[in-house]
């Protein structure tokens, strides 16, 4: 429908021809009263379809990496890596919205919120009520992604500001796989196959 197309216009423009994205980010977690619980920052790398690498650098060091099949969550301070299958659960996450190949409207109801403070906003509401997020809002400045605001079911809000996002940079495939360092604890919850 024309309305739905209009709703997704800025997201579609952003995803059109998007092969990869590299950006700094600043992430803030707020409680249901809008009080800041924590803030963190780092780099994010996306490669479509389905690959991403979130590299948290401050105030703790953590990496979340996937090659599209396997997800590695490496907590450097705890010296622990959790490995799991991605399967279908990824389709409904904020990262998948940007890196996935799925039809977004299959998993979300999209509403165009218009322009607020110089950003064009789209709100995605999950069709699956079991999703951990009640809404995902994405703000664009033209074809640049500016920020994402995630509302979870506990009333907490995660705000991610993208810093100097760069499209279609050449990203090495090694970014999207992970070899656990010697001596770290490995929790492997992949299904034996």
C-alpha cells in the first residue's frame, strides 16, 4: 500500500544498495523514569546479509559478532565467550533490521513518525508479542542513519547514536567470525548437528 511504502521510505532509502556499514556509536540505557543507568561506546560493523560485529570499548570491553549462522558474545573482562546458533531469532532484533535480508514488514508494523529534531523517524512495532522490544525507532538524516531508540518490555530505553557512519566501506570477512583466545571460558549452546 502507498501508506506502508511511505512509512518505510527513509528506511528503504537507507537500505537500498547498502552492502556494508561502519560506524562509531554511543549507547545509553535509561530506566522507565528516564534516568540514565549506563552508557557505553564503541564501533559497529555490518555486512549484508546478516553479518555484524558490535565492538563495545568503553566502559567495558565486549564483542557481539555473527557470520549469519553463529553468534559469538565475547566478554573480555569476564574472559568468557558464549556461542549460539542464530536461527530465526535474529529476524526480530534491531541489528537484523539493518543487516538482514528479511522483509521488515513481515516482522514489524512500520509507522512513519515524521521529522523530529532534524531526523526522519520510523517506528517498528514487532508483530510477535514475545519480542523483547515493544518498539524500535530509527532516525535518519537523509540517507544517513542517525540513531536508534529501543523500548524493551521492562520499560527500559536504549538509545544508540551513530557517530560518523560510513556506507559500503570494504570490511574484512575476519570481522564477522571469532576465534576464542587461549584460556577463555567457552559456553557453547549450539545445538549438536
